[in-house]
């Protein structure tokens, strides 16, 4: 009979349920790769993060349906809240970056990106879910790909494929010799780094936020129930730090949604005016 070391038995994905069971588990990357829950071994395999993603997507759809199922001229309650969010995206992102006429065309895309990122991030501070599915690269990569397709489509449609590429990578009014250096830099910046930075910025912020929250609250549990008597005095401090960081994480959740949608608008605007490079 194989004896499993005690430390090995503790390597399980951290969750609120785990903490409630009276066990301390240090945060690790295993949080982001939990075992399959449904359809294991098939292309439709679902793990905990995928279920969180589906749940928050369903919540987003239901919230919009409830808010606008019978809209009033003078909005109240949930309609007022959601209209405020849409107006924020329209005025502070779409109109501000693209102008009123163009902003109106791209408002559905920008609003979808904003609210999708916002709701998926928000699960990171909901007890029982306590993780953002944007903390794993899949969803940020999909969103970045949508933005990548959108801004390149806009540029190609306006200028044509080759003209758009030329306008995007050739900097005018510089010595010819410098093009050898600038053209590769502009190409990598426009067509490689943009989707990469969009993906990594969102993923890394939500990953770091989850680890910090888990660290503070699991440390509180550890100090209270697993640590020696004299270390219990540290539990209130780690608890206060966890609460404070939760409030900070709420700010990060909103900022990441805003920045992602804002950069999407900026890239579309740059593609529309690639000739003014």
C-alpha cells in the first residue's frame, strides 16, 4: 500500500468550500486549472472556471433582459443602472475616441466588450465563485482576437489590404535609411503586440488579484485555526488587508473593463486614420 505524504493531500484547488471545511491551502496556479466537472475527455469538457464563465455570461444576459424588457422614458431601478453603464461607454469611450457618428456604429461592439469583461471579472469577489475566468488566458484571448479582427477589418475596408498595411507600418517624413529599423518595429507593434498586450494585461491583472485575495483570506484562516497560539494575533491584520484589497479589486475590475474597451476604440480609430500615421 502506497503511503501518500500529508503535504501531497493538501494540493487541492482553493475555494470557499475548502476553507469552510477547516483546511488551509496556500494559493497556487492549480486554482486556474481545476479538474473537469462535466463532459471530461470530450471537446466540450467543462471545469469550474468554465462553469463560472457560463454562469456570469447568463447573469449578464438576464440582467440586460430584465433591465430593458419594458423600458420606460424615465428609467428607474435596474434599467437606470444599466442605462448609466451604456451611456458611460457611449460618451466616455465611443464618442470620445471615435466621434459621435463613428462611435454610434461601434457602440454595440464596445459595450459588449465592456460589460463582458466587467461581469466576468466581478465573479472574482463573489463568495462561492471567488475567481475571475478572465484570470485564465482563454477568454482574454478571444476578446483580443475580436478586437484584432475588428480594427484590421476597418482599416482594410477603408484603404484596401496592401494600402492599409503600408500606411500602418511606414512612418512618413523620415530618412529612408531609418525605414529598415522602423518598419519591423511598426509591424510588430501594430499586428503582434496589440493583441498580445490586450490579452496579457487583462489576464495578469485578474490572476494577480485572485492570488492576493486568496493569500490574505487563507492566511486569516491559517492564523485563526492552524497556527500556534501566539500567531493568532496576526489574523485581524490579514483579514483587514483582505477586505481592503477586495475594495481595491472592485476598482481594478471596473478599470480593466474600461481600459480594454477604450483600447479597442483607440485601435479602431487608428485603423480608420492609418494614412495620418
